[in-house]
C-alpha cells in the first residue's frame, strides 16, 4: 500500500500534471474569451497552429545555416515559443474581427478556425519540410527541458514530502510552472483589477459597460489577445515540451474541446479550472499507465482507458454534472438596441 | 437679433442646464427625431411625454451619447458640448437611468457603482471609497441599498436606486430617467418621486421620460410633448391638464376614461382551484390560487410584474404546467399538466392574448394573413383541398379583420414586424376576439401601445364583456385594472393578496396589497 502511494500515485500525479498543462492553458485561454462574452470553440485550432509554429520555427532556428537554418542554438526554443504566440494571436484576431467587428456567428467562426488550422498546418509543414506534414525531430536547445528545482536532489530522501517535492513538483519544464502561475495571476486579474471587473461585466451585460463610458469593442479585443497568448503557450507546450519533440499532424487530438469542457465544468472560474484540468490530466495519465485495468470482476480494455477523458468530456457537455450558467452575454454580438 | 441678445443676457444670469438645438436623427428610413430644440432650466424637473416610438428615448439617448445625432448641437450649462459617447456625457455631468437597467446581475451593488469609474488599476481603493460615498449618498437622499448585495437578489425598486447612485457617484448634475415607474409599485414610485424632489432641492436638474400623464402632473415643473419625432409643445406643468397633454401626444382629443355600463353578471364559467406552480429552479411561483370567473365580468389581476400573474395565465392557457390544483371550464376539468394542449383549449372556448406579443402572440417575420390564422389554422374554414391551407380564404379573412379592428395599413401581405405596437396588438386581438370565446385571457393588453390604440383596445374588451363573455385581465398598469375591471384580485409573491371591488377601493390600498401588505390586518 505504501508502495502504491509513494510510487504509483506519485508517478500518476506527475504525469497528470504534464497532461493537464496544455489543457489548463487552453482552458484559461477560453476563460478570458468567454468571460468577455465571446464563445470560443476555436481553442483547438489555435493550439494546433501554435504547436505547428512552435515546432517549425524552433526547428528552423536551430538548424545549421547549411540546411537553411538560423543557427540560434539554445535560443531556438524561444523563437519557437514566440512564433507560437504570434500565430495563435493572429488566429484569435480573425475570430475577434469576425465576431466583434463584423458581429458574425461565433460558433461558425470557431469551427472555421479549427478546420483552417487543421489544413494549413499540414500544408505549410509539407511545403517547408517535406515530411508528410510533420516538423523535424527537435534536439537539445530546440525544446523545453525539465527544470530541477533547488534542493530537489538533496531533499529526495526525506520521506513523503521529499518524494512529493522531487517527483511531483520538481522536474517539469518552464511552461508547466507558467501554467500554474497563470492560474493565480488570472484569479487576481479577474477579481482584483479594473480590467478584470470590466471584462466580467462585458460578458454579462455589455450595455452596462457601454453606458459606463467604456468601449465594449476594445475590451473584447484585449481579452481575445490574451486568449491568443495562452493558446500559444498551450500549443507550444505540445510540440516543444512533450516527448513528441516536434509537430505532428492533428497533434492537439481534441484537447481544445476537452479544455472547453473543463471550462464549463469549472463554471468559468480560474482555480476550479485548474482542478478540472488536473482531473482530465489524471484520467489521461491513468489511461496511459494502465493499458488494461483488471478490476477483478471485469477487465477494462485499453481503448476504454484511453477514451476516459473524452467520455468525461461528453458527460460534462451533456450537462450531467450540475447546471453551468455561462456568462449571460456570451455568443451574442453587441448591438446597441434599437 | 433680439433673440441673440436675450440669449447673451441669460448666460450672465443662470444658463439653462440643457439646451438642445435642432437635433435630428434617422434610423434608416425612420426619422426618429426631427429638428428638435428643447431647453431645461437648471434645478428643474422636466418631463418628456409622448407615445411609444415618438422619439423620446432616442432624444435622451443622444444627449447621453448612446446614439449620435445626424445634425444639431447641445449646450450644457450654456457651454457648447460635443457628446460622442457615454464617456463624454458622464464628463459633462449627465447621468442616465435607462428603462432596462444597465446593471450586471451577478455583481454586487458596489461593483456596479464603480464599473467605469474605478480609480487606478486595482479595485481595492475604489471599492473602499465607493463604500464611504454610498453611505453618504444614502443618508442624504434616502437611497439606502446594501452595498454588498448582488443585483439579482434585490428588487427592481432597489436596482433603480443603484442606477441613480451610479449617476450620483459620477457627480452627475443632470439626471435623465427613462420610464422610471414602469416596474415600480405605487409605493416605490412615491419614494422615487421623493428622491427626485430631494435631488432637485440640491440643485440637480432632472429629465423624466414617461407615458404616464399623472406622474407628469405630480412631479414635473415643465413638460415637453413629442409626437412622431417632433416636439409639439413645451409648457409649464401647472398651466396644463392631462387632457391637453394627451391631445398634444395623439393629435386629437382622446377619451382617458373607459365607457362602461353596468352589466348583469351571469353564471360561473371558469373555476380555478388551488393552483400552484413550481418552476425549474424549485421556486414556487404560484401558491394555492383559487377564484371563479363569471359571465359578463372583467376580472382584473393587479400586481407588480413577476408575482405569479404570468404563470397563472400560462397554466390556464395551456402553455405552462401546474404542479397541483385544477381548472374547471363549465364544471369540467381541463388538463393543466405539462401535456396540456393549447389547441384543445381553444376548442373549449378559451382564447388567449399573451403578455408578450413578440414572443408568443405573433410570428414577427410572418405576414398578417398568416398571423391572423395561427393557432386556428387547423380549423375547417382555413383548410382547403387535399389538406392544404386555404390561402385565399385566409387572406380575405385577414383583410376583413384588419378593417374591423382598424389595423393600419390594412394590407394582409405585410409582415407583423412592420406594424406599430398598437397595430400588432390589434392583430392578436382580432384573431382571438373574433373566435367569440367564452373566456378571454388577456395579458398586458396595452403594453407598448399608443394612447389612441389603447382607447380602441379597451373598448373591444368592454364590448366582449357586454356580450356576456368572461374576461381575465392581467396588467401591471394599475390605472388600466381600475378602469376596466368589475372585480380586482391583487397578486403578490404567487398569492392572491386580496380581492376588492373597484368602486370600494383606491390606488393607495391596492398599492399596499401589491407590496404584500394587508391594509385591513394593520388596523
């Protein structure tokens, strides 16, 4: 039992954190957008272009000049991250233009972004690298490496706490830590700052914001820029911070939608969003670790285990876990009444 | 020349708080404001009256920067001021309480007050300052509100106070109120007027938009009348009368009283017994409501919106389901479960003019001849060969109805959304009344309807009663209830709070009942 706790559970939690990170970042991205009253089912697409831009630019930045690269060494990974964020913001601005300025249908714009991202990434990838849409395998300096936190090695032998610190808390890459720091930051921004107050207001009643003398359009664009940045981080994590070490076709594998489900599950609150994505991360970790699970009376097949996060997504979206009330003005373009 | 000198002379004395000069505004082909000029003296309460769509709200929204005028200019305290958005208006000392409150429902009172008037990037200092300021304002103007309450948890009366506080917190010197009493009980309205007089005594200028002439007479110093986008008259309130104002609004003499002769009340048509409704949130909307409805009577249900009247109408009409209780028609029970069928209701002789004609009474993008048949479209007279609709008859029928109910323009091919509020309501009425029902359920018959049409609609309802039919009238307009009803039930919080005869009661007593107070119990 002790062995299970110290080893299996810690291992599971450790990989749960890794699996949860992209979900968490995407979920927070969606939180900014939806709290500002713009529904965003294009998280998936934005993550995908970000993952591609990260993989492609990190690879190019790290290549020797003889192969057409920029020989940037250890800076390559940051070039990749920057490219991911810029690409994701560009896509986010397409959504913003369609749904804020043109007052179009937000769901349709989101769907379009997802399809566009799925196609364009493979197209450009094939054109640049001729690897069937993949980007080259990333080497050291082109990807994020695990960081060993201070004292992790020396505290390793302290029972329980040392284990937790060494195994679970230490040894992740920078984006994981950023993800969890952004949870706290988001909470603070949302509930303790002027921007947060206005953003929450514009998602509930844009008329109140407008009559208070604040520009609804500017507020919503600002929120969607933040959404772009966070989706950029989420996508970059997939290609630069996981064992994949590079971009692969459709590598987001529905994570944008899982993040959306987590957002609903978390009732659009940042701290709750963290727990919700950790739950999804844990399910993914379990599915990964136990290819089949023997419960004694029944043996669950591997396919079922891997489907767990998706099953939970369906359950949540079908509304089985209590009533979630979205921001009231969500999905509705703001038009002055007449 | 001399007028300019006059203006210059006035500047030296006290410049008017508001001066609108030649304001025009069009929405597409509709000219909402035509060359309007208006002056409001500092420290005055000025009323603007006019029918729906006369352009009152548009004019004030222009002053508040919500819309931009096509032409014209604005002077505030004698200083030419450009108001491009609400931000400019607030800076010029103008505050506005909109008809539909501009509040964030899941924010606290305090958060709503500081929204847009925060000082600094973090909220802490603003919240502390606002809390102190709110307390001061509350003491000064009878504007008590719990600063930490959520908007969705407080009554509309309090929500309105929050709107006023928002304006005062922004140091507004000019306060515009758009239809402020529409959602208030008479008691709350009196309180509001006290606040307004208080504000006036402090030197604030108040503009109040309303269609209720009595309020204008009660509270204003001067009044402007608008009709079809034009300002037809501006006059000191003490030199005019409701009749004169009504005439200026409509353009002809109007009957403010309803012509109603006493009628012998017949046998009971409908009995409602112990009706209760619990909504999806588990809240009881209707609690054990019982009453009888007789031939030849108009039974008026008074109450502030949201006290169970809508649920009552919906259950009887077969749209909503009752949790318990029953409704008998001619002594026979009708289905009040969720399986109730509204079409069967019509066959039993119950017609329904819904409260919200846009949502339930009409299909707005559909043509009038379709709308005049809806709900009855399966009836034999509307059915043609091979199970198809008899369009020819439907159009002819619509044209006749439009003529009888004076619906203008009388063109059956026009879509419902093309018509004014009054004409839309007449389309619904024509459809329901012409079925000659035993019971007519009618909700908010004159909401959003111009005065001219109100007169007509009231007369139709009275005619139906004179023909020996039973009418259940639900209205939040107490005047209307008092003028039409033969018997009045007052609802509060899902309960029938009291029953009165119109000749034995007055507005004060009904107002108390509407607020949940039983005046008899108090004595």
